C-alpha cells in the first residue's frame, strides 16, 4: 500500500517587506540600481504620470504626495516631529482640487492624525475638493484612522488596513513588546465580572481580589482613555468627511460613524491588532468608501511601481555606512527623508 503524499504546508502570511521583495518590479529595480542612480527623477516622473491618470479618471486637477515608512525600524512611527516635513510637502501641491496621499505606515501617535488630515484639506481649492488616500500595501492602527479622514480610499489586491486599538510598549522579562491597550482594560473587566459572579455564588474571592490588587489602576484607566480617544477620533473623521455625502441626516451619520469605529475596535471581529482588513472587508463589511483598482489597471501598476521604488530607496543609506531612511515625504516637486 503506497503512502499518500504529504500535503503542502499552508503558506505563511507575508510580511510587508516580503510582499515587496518577491515582486518582479522590485527585482527589476534592484538590477537597475547598478546602472542608474537617478531614482528620485524616476519616482517624480511616475508621480506626474499618476497625477495625469487620476486627473483623467476623476475629472479634476489631482496632485499626489507620499508618506512612506520603513517597516521594522523602532523609530518608524507617526509623531509630531513629522509635521514640518508634512507642511513642506503639502505646500508643494497647494491649490490642487484633489490631493492623493500614498500612505504606507504601521501607525503611531493617533493624536496628530486629525491635524494632518485637516492640514491636507487646508491646501485644497476649487469646487470638487477631495482628499483621497491610496494604500498600496499597509496602513495600520493610527494610519487606518488617518484613512478614515479621506473622502475615498484606493486599494489594490495586496492593500490592507487594520484595527485601531491603541498599542503600548511594555517590558516582559526584559523583552520589549507591543500590547493592545484593550487587553489591559479587558483583563480588568473580566476580573470584575468574575468577582461579582463569585460573590453572587458565595464562592471564595481571595484569588480574584489578589489579582485585582496587583493591577496598576491609573495605567489601566489611561489605557481606557486611549481607547476612547481612538474611537472618538475615528468617528469624528468619518462623520465630518467620508460619510457626509452618503448620510445627509447628521444623527444617522453620527450613528454610522460610531458603528464603524466600534467595529474597528472589536476584538470579536478583529482579535489580533495586525489582522488583515482587505478592500472587500473595508467596503462591504465596514461600509467605507473604497475603490478597488484591478491588478492590471495601468493606474495601479504605476502606483505599485512608485511604491516599490520608494521602498527600494528607503533601503539605501543616505551615504556609504551612513544612517538608513525611515520615512519618505514626497511630491513631484519635493522630496524629504527622515534618517534613522
């Protein structure tokens, strides 16, 4: 009797880096780097071509900017130090009727998101003003909240958003880890429910009380505030912008915005912070304004090439043996990097 063949192991989820590095576009650019150092000129030419494609598609003057992060670097997160670069890039496209932001980010400080969205909108002019966010690969956590402040999201087949529960850095046995703020609050709530049930059933409560006594109450309260802030910011951005043309009655719009924010914080729907939320889920299950670009669409191909070129450039040191680049802010007229 022959032994049946061993089934192939299920494929592991690709990291953002693997998505890029296994792309034929990435390999072609790496070969090209050997003979051509003018990558900035190539990227900015692509930006101009993408702008032309967007303008033709949406019947308005479109400009494009980018905010691209080097994943895996400990300093690669959104924070207030980005705002001067942000202002410079926005000024270079000021007056456009529609601004398109290519966003690839793991998230960061959610307290600056609303300001960054409003800064984008302050540079719009004309009768058909729109902020469109393009997610070529990953926009997670606070970056997902930023996406909610757009009028429309453009996504492709590898694009993903994520849950918006805030993450905190903790040290466990000398190892630094990122843990969801929700996990601390939920742990407290579970203990409180267990205590109430034990008292009602007249069972011993010493073990539960000991665990409760070990909790850092002010820290957990701060985590609860962070969660409330994430929900409030997400719902406010949705109500102010993305949902406004769809739900004309404000009470309905507010309810829908809060419902979407609740879903993005739900551990039942999204148990893991890094969970993959694709274009279909974002559009049909969350109710976001998503346009999915076909993988063969010429506009998508140009967006993907621009993004991959940006990733490649981020991996080249500023100078030999110098620091790497952790953030790229770019338009067709300006290019700024943050060294790490």
